[in-house]
């Protein structure tokens, strides 16, 4: 089940990216907003919602649903950690070296 959701999620991610990149920007309709030739249309200067905007909405909804479902599924998993199986090393006190120079701190 999880593998199927991941595949659907990746396909929807790629589709959402492609759909958004194919759409024209809002700046393309600026001429119509200031009295251009198509401002007398039935739906106003923005026009009817296109297929790409509806596809974006559907892809975004599917993306959100698959994201929430995958987060819910992965939230309940508990895995065994490798760190809990290792032994803690025994700490030993530091031994002074025999060849270390002795510092004499006599005050004069």
C-alpha cells in the first residue's frame, strides 16, 4: 500500500510541476484589464477557468492527500536502532606520562 502511494505521489509531483510550468503568467492579461479588446467578454477580463487551472487544482488536492496519508502511515512505525545494541566503552582515568617535564611553580 505504501509503495503504491509513493508512486502516485511522485507522479502527481511531476505532473504538478509540469502543469504549473505550462501555464501563462498573470502579466499576459494586463492589456485586457485596461480596456483591451477582450475586456467585453462574458467572464470578464480574466476569462473562464482553463483546463490547466482545473488540472492544477486537482493535482494539488491529490498531492495534499497523498502527503497527509504518507505522513500518517509513516508516523506509527517504530524501528530498532543500531545504536541501542552497542556497548558503552569503559572510561579509564588518564595516566600521566613518565617522560613529561615537571613544572616547578615556586614563587620568588
